[in-house]
C-alpha cells in the first residue's frame, strides 16, 4: 500500500512535516510493508517558508530587517530550486511582532518586506513566492516599495513618512529609481481574500480594526488609500484598486500587482504546484491530509480541500485528521474528503492537547486505528 501524506500544520503544536511523521508512524504500525511518502503542505501563510525549505531541500536565510514599528527584527525566508525565494510578509510586518498596546496601522510599515525581497535579489533570486497573510499594516505596500527604490513624495518632493499616516501627504509616485533587477523578477503572491483596496469591503474597513485602528482612523485611511490608488494610476495605468485581493494585507496585494507585476493566486494552489504533489498522488492508494481544526471554513478552499480535490482527479481515497472537528465539518465530505477523524482521545485541557508530544502520540494512534481498516483481512 502506498500512502501519500500532505497534512497542514496543527498550529501551536505540530508542523506540517511533524504531523506527517506521526501519521507515518501509525500507518507503519498497521502495515509495516506500506510505503509512506510525506510531502510538505501550507497555504501561503504561517509555516510556508519552513514547509518548503524542508520539503524541497531549500536553504533557510536569516537577516535583520525593519520591523513593523521601525525597529529591527530578525526574519527568515528560504531559497528553493536555486533562485526562488519563499517569503512570508508576516516575518517582517506581522501582527504578532507588535505588542497589543502598540497596535495601530497608522504607524506600522511594510518596509522590512521590501528589505527581505532586496536581500533575496542580492543572493541571485529572481522568482518569488510571497505569502501575505497576518499583516499588522495598512500602508498600501508603500513601505515595501520604498525599500525597493520606488518614491512616494509629498508636494514638496520629500518622501512621505512610513505607515499609513504618510499617505495623507502623498502627492506623486515614481518608479524611476526602483532597482533595475526588478525587471527580471516575477512574483507569485499567495492571497486567499478577495477584498478590494477601498470601500466597505476594503482593507481599512474589514481588517484595520483587528490591527488596532479606531473607527475614525478606518474612515481616514480608506480615504487616503483611495487617493493613493488614484495617484498611482497616473504613473502606472494598470493600477486597479477594485481587483479582488487588492486590499489583502493592508493593500500589499495592490502594491504587488501595480508596481511589481505580481500575480495573486490561491495560496494552496501555489504550494501544490511548487511541491508537485500531483505527481506523488497519481499512483497512491490512499491520500492523507488534515489540519488543526476541520470545520465548515475548511471546505471553503483551505489546504486540506486543495489536496482532496487533487486526489479526486485521480480517484484516490482521502482521509483527513484534525485536532478537533466541528459539527458543520461534514461539508468537507462534499469536497473530496471521504472521512475525517479527530485525534483527541479523552477529556483534556487545551494546553495538554497542544503539547507536541501528546499531539504526536494522539495523531499516530488515530492513524494506526484508521489504517488497520485498510489492512484488515
């Protein structure tokens, strides 16, 4: 029996590959002759860099960049296939990097994201995969672009301040001094939201309150971002503030599309493509996937469903494991997951459930019981 395991991380507990190893342990206990292949899985958000670095044999790079509050932070990205950089913007501008009492998207910047890109370019990278989930920012990507040489100037020709507050004084936009290597670069942007830049579904209205913005700040930033889009369009006619995903990560989606020729794609689609999972699934007997929590939202296109749909193209059986399963999770059965199983085996506290050794033991034990069925005479 050949089993292909592509399981997302159990956040706060097991990484994608650690979860895969636990499943392997359970499968081999049930069938010692089974062939178990573990492939990394992520959706473009947290864990993407680590999953691809390990799964594709990439090199982890660590560098100091400007954090969301303007102070230095140590960020990691990876280089795979020699010249492809995999970056999580949250490493440089993520909400967890900002203490709760200091959260205010008026002040936070994406400048460090640009520095990560710049570092990768200097190391020879020309292809980029960028996950843009979990941002602390609402600056329209102007910080990132400034680090790459784009100029955002006020009426006096002076660079505007970092953070969303700088947009109040934006008068002109120029790419004349952008680093020339950008013309050789391509950007695949993992973006799983379809919000426009502005309006009632825009980044300010929908996401800025989660980042510490007051109702008044939301109104003002939405107005400034609208003017920013209009100003950008004068120099970059392809600018489209209404494009689905333009409002992702406080307007970072708009920045990538408008200034860097980036393409917004489903995060899981990028990962499945880059890891060539379909090649491994094609001759498998069973495909295993899952994540920390399987619920109705899983069925809306999260990583396990991406795996399941790929498996069903080859008419494979799909089993999923999760830390917990909600009552509405049966929707997942309509999208390719044949059966799913929670791994918690008794009454427990959240801390006990998330403990890495407990999670490994529970996942391995559940996989063992499920795969006994496949091996039953």
